[in-house]
C-alpha cells in the first residue's frame, strides 16, 4: 500500500491532486490511497507540500520551486515541478521500496552521489556498467529520480546501474557540473574494489535530454567509455542558444552566450567536439521537440562525416518515452546496446 499525504499549507485543489495520484497508482499497478494530513505515527511514503519534521522516511514533494530543504535521514525532497511532478515523486517512492539502491558518495557536497543497483541474480562474472545521467535542462528542480526506472531495468538486464546525481549549474556553476560528472565516473574505480567485479572495459554512459549532452561531453573527455548513449539529447548547444531551447536554458547553464564565452561552448557542445572517438548511440522519439529532433539528426550526420562510429535510432514516442523501460524505443535502444557490449 502506498500512501500519499496532503500536508497543511499545500496550495492545490485536493481533488486534482487525488486524481493525479490515483492515476499514477493505476499506471504502476499498485494499491494506494490519498489522505489529508500527516500523522507522525504513520509511515507516509509521499508527502505533498513543504517538508515538516517527521520520524519516518518520506519522499517529500513540493510543487513550488522552494529550493532544497533539509529533511530527516532516509527522506528525500523533490520540488519545483508543478503538480505533474507528483507523478515522479510517486514513481521514486515506488522504486525506493521495490528496488532499493545503495547510495555512494563521490564527493563531500549534498548532490555528489550515485545510486548503485546490482542485478538481482548474476553468475559472479564481471558486470558491465551502465552510468545514468539525468536531464532537466541543467536545472536543480530535476534530479536523478528521473532515471530510476531505467536503473531498475538495466540492473534486471544484468548491468551494474550507477545513477548519478550532480551539482547543477543554476546553483553551482557550469564547471561544477562538468567536474561532478567526471568525478562520478572516476568513482567507479573505487566501487570496483568491493564484493563484486565491475567490468570497467564495458562502461556505457546513458544521458537523457541535457544529460545526453553531458554524456557525450564525458565520452569526448574520457576515452575509457565503451559506448555513449544519448537519449533525446541536447546535441547542438550553439544553435540551442540561438533558438532559446528550454526558454534560454543553454546560456543560463553555461554562464553566457556563445559570443561571450566561446571557449566554454567549444568544450561543451557535442557538435563542436566531433569526432569524439567513442562509439555512440543517438536515440530520439518522433514526437519529441522539433528542435531536438533537428539537433539529433544533424549531429548524426556530422558524426558520419567525421568518421565517428555512431548508430542513429529514431522511433515512436515523445521526450520521455526514451526513458520509459516499457516503451518500444527503449527496447530497440537496448537491443543495440547489448549487441555492442554484451559479449
């Protein structure tokens, strides 16, 4: 049973919140109920509203962009995604309960960690590694929970799934974001010394949306990556700045326009980094944003011209179908990933 509690002070129509929650319960195939008020003796799974003191582990979700808040150990605070974001909070709570991960820090900051999920059954052989980098136009309201479902699916397919959180540039600056992705990848070496054997020659980096840019940037910077997978990635930052994709997300993230900081764009822009010299899979849905489809098609063409090893996959679905493990396009993508790294 999943409980969603509406806390005092929540500014939202309770019937609409109830409808959102019940729709997500049905989608996940779980029993759930929505209650008003948070009983401190009750183990609420998702609490909607600003965080309050509570003894049990809770996924707090505040639809307003209130910024990060301190919560009790074992709890999580998601915020700023509007009412639709409640669906992501429920999904995160579901995956935490059904498929718990081990959280491992790769630095001292609150956002420098990865969630590690291992295959439920494996033969003791070396595990290929799937690194997951979430998107959200590099904004702090979006977090690693976006990739939970893929992490669970990849672990079920026999991969060690390493779902990275990182400091976003809206709060910490662009260089912190770049450094965190690199540090998160480096942390795999230390993880490999534990009770299981990671095959660091078979590291696949998956990035969604803005995370697609970060994944390809990481591949260009780090030749140890066996395969870089962009899922609906933002793959032309210079043109993305000119078209104001994500309501101006590119210059806001990088710290200025391409005219003001050309060297930052040159290092960050996947289009500028071609050829990156690492095998790539570029995936996007037919129903995604037209500018992103354009960026992905032109990036694939540019990679072919420059001699990169790239497979381009365009299939049914929207921006989020590519991170839905039940979708046709994800199944097709994993067929190609397995072909390249499962040997």
